[in-house]
């Protein structure tokens, strides 16, 4: 190398997201030195805050539990969901094939490294009706993690959005604690665990924090080096190849060389309103649940060195209702199941339904943004009745519980004795809202949503209420008082970025590689294109391409 460096490692990772530590472990297994530079004071990225679900078809836990899958089945499914389009270079057939073959291999590798993983019992693919779709789902998650095992590093792990010592699987089932004996047993187990943990000095973290906590622990054990509050401001490029990065140390620029390459795992640009305005007009950094570090500068830095970008207009939408007083919360209230439950629908500002309310969160928000191009639909209105209020959670409040006065006083939750009066409160023509609800109630009576086919997929029913008869998804809106609540197209991250090949190498517009530069996670154009095939389609790819990048970089040694 010609450059002078303050320090040199074999492999340098920018950002401590999903794939970072996976790549680090691969490198350490081969005896290479690894440095992970994290801009914020905390390790783990949005991945640690997340559900920590990875969508990994044909994984060992499916085999363990007798859930059918194969490479062929997964390929058929992914090809059907994603399709072949000229404008989604992140998702070539070649890259999909690598994803589907490297995914289960990566899971094996992590298990060998002592990372305790498992699967969620039942979480249907988001298009389970398509050929190759899996009703039981292809998720991989971490087991609960006692964060005290991290010792002095414990404070460095980014917390999860769930503070309870409960697995995601348990949380999903606890929704039905009133109706289900299994859920009641889970509630008891959860209570006992909490008491036992207190007595024995354990502190279990869940979901993404369990995943990243376990990764962090394994990475520390294998001597991956971590530096927090170490933003990377630039790549060091010589002879058109990436040789290192510039970060800061003691307030001064600090140059770090990378013999085998640099992996960018620095998240997307959900917190950068200027980038959103450019690539995703109409979306807002106020409606994202990503961490504060998700500001996109590494995507811009890679572009500065000629990286091609794609799919920048895509985000992983997550429908939200932001109650008064929660506008500045780091994690906003997601209302994923609300309009997918019986006794509820979503309408635009003219009072019309316009989608299957039980589609995946990505499709749901794509639907809102699309609708808003022709009819005002941001916010849209969730419309529901008293049966809904009695039976289901609403924006973080329990079924049947009194809703905060402030919600009504500040016009967040509207309530009226008739649909016509409710329509007046949200500026919808009363006759239109009445007709929409009447039509929907007709579908409920017939057991068939002739407009949008809600309730026909396993996923729709899973998102609804499996204890509601005869349909888990469709229930009439007939019992006064009636309610309306605004819903906006929030997100859990952007989904476009630099274009990478099947070895996770960053590509230029002309298809040539930028030597020494790898990227993974939502810094890249997703291998899933413009679709979200199932739970874990962000964290899964981040891990898999981190793994692939690490393995490839070793071949250049
Ligand atoms: C509440 C919630 C639940 C979710 N649940 C799931 C789920 O279960 N499954 C799923 O697939 N997706 C889920 N998502 C989405 C998913 O979490 C993210 O898309 C994914 O974690 C992004 O991972 P990543 O590895 O690309 O980046 P991240 O995990 O965000 O990591 C990027 C890191 O890079 C750092 N960084 C940025 N710039 C720099 C720089 N210049 N220098 C140094 N460091 C930098 C950031 O601070 C950050 O720590 C969820 C999101 C949220 C908010």
C-alpha cells in the first residue's frame, strides 16, 4: 500500500449492523484481524432494536420441526414474489440463488460458533398463497440472551423495542391471552422467568437485542475489535481500489488501512430527510423506527467513488398511528394488526377502501403511497367499532381498556354514535363512509371480500384473530360507538442502496467491481427487489451478505 495509515487491519467493517459481526467471525476463524467501527455509542444498529427475525428458507430449524422446504421450493417462491425487472439490479437470479444457498450455510456457521438460534413456530410467508410459499414460515431468531454475560460491554449493546423478558414467539401468542390456554401457559412461564431472573441476577433481552447480543458476545470472544463513537467519514481509494477508511480519534482524522477489504454495513437513509425527499418524496423521517444513525452518508460516500445505486425509492413500510405526546418517541406505535383484525377497515380521505388491509406492512405502505398519488390517502383512516375496542389492542393500549382522554381531546381518536357522524369528524362524505362500511359488512356476511380478497391467505388470518369465527380476518362494523384513527406510512428502514454482486462486492454503473469494497444490509439494493417475501427479509440479507463478503475477502488474501 502506498498510503500512510495510522493503523492497519486485515478487514474493516463500517457500522455494527446485522452482517458486521457475522463477517467478523468468518475473518477471525481464519486468523485475520478485524475492526468494527460504529458511529453511535451503541453496538448493534437497527438490527439490535428490531425483531431480530431472519428470513432464511430451508434452514436447519425447519428440518428439525418437520416443516417442509427445499432450495427448489424457496427459489420458486422468491422468483414468484420478486419477479424479473430491469430496474431492480439488486435482485438478479444469480444473487437470489446465492442468498438461498448461503443462507442455511450461514445459519450452520453461527450455530457452530455457539450462537443459540431457533425458529418462530408459525409465521406464514407474506405471499404464502404463491407457489413455493410456506405457511409455517422460514424465520430464524435468537434465543433469549442474558445480557449480563457481556460483562463490562453490557452497556454498549443497543436495547430492543421490547423491554419484557419474553420471546417474539411468546409475545405473538400473548395477544390472545383471554382466548387461548396456550397463551395463558405462556403468561405463567413468562412471569416465572421474570421472577427467576430477578432472583438469580439475570437480565434477558429479546428479539434483535438477543441476536446482536449473542453475536457481540461471540465476536468479543474471538477478538474482533470494536470502536464506538467512531464515524467513518470517507473511504481511502488508491488506484481505483478501496484501501481503508478515515474515521476520527481524539477529535482528529484517523486513517485505517484494510488489507483484505472494507465492508460497509452502515444501514440506510431513513433518518435523512433530504435523501428521502430526493428518492422517496412524500415519506418522512418523523415516521421511521430506525435508529438515529441511519443517515445514509456511507451510501453517498460509495456513490462518490462510482458505486451504482438502485431501488432507492423502496422502504420497508410499517403503518403507524402516532398518538399525541409520542411524536418524538424513538420507537413509534406500529399498528400492523389493527385494520387487519375483524371489525376494522382502512379508508382513504374520501371514505373508500383501497387495499387488502391484511397485506404485509411493506405492501400496505406501498399501497398508501400509491393511492395518495390519485386520492388523498396520507393519513388514511382506520375505521372500527366497539366490538374491536373490546377485543383488541389499539396503539399500545389493552383490549377494552379506557383510551387516554388526550387521544379524544386532541382529535387523534374520533368517536361517534353513528357512522355518518364519524364521517363528519374526518371530513368524509357521510354517505360514502356509510356505503363503504355497508359493502364491507356484506362481504363479512358472505364470508368473502369480493373487492380485495382479505382473509384468503394464511398470512391474513395469522395477522387477524384466529379465535374469531367464522373468519379470522373479516368481522362486521356494526356496533356503536364507531371510531376513526389516522394511519401514516411509516417505516422500519429504507431498502435501496448500492448495487452489489453475488460476492457482496460493490459495483459501478458499468458492472465492474470496486476492488476492496463490500457492502451488506440496507446500505445495498435489496436482493428482495421491491418485495418483502416474509418476516426477516431485512436482517436475513444483512447477515447473509456479511457472511458472503467475509468469505470472499478471504479468497483475496
Ligand atoms: C422495531 C423494528 C423491528 C424490526 N424487525 C425486523 C425483523 O424482525 N426482521 C427484519 O428483517 N427486519 C426488521 N426490521 C428492519 C431491520 O431491523 C433493518 O432493516 C435492519 O436491521 C438493517 O440492518 P443493517 O445491518 O443494514 O443496518 P443496522 O443494523 O442499522 O446497522 C447499521 C449501523 O451502522 C452505523 N453507521 C451508520 N453510518 C456510519 C458511519 N458513517 N460510520 C460508522 N458507523 C455507521 C449505524 O449507527 C448502525 O449502528 C425492524 C426494524 C425496527 C425498527
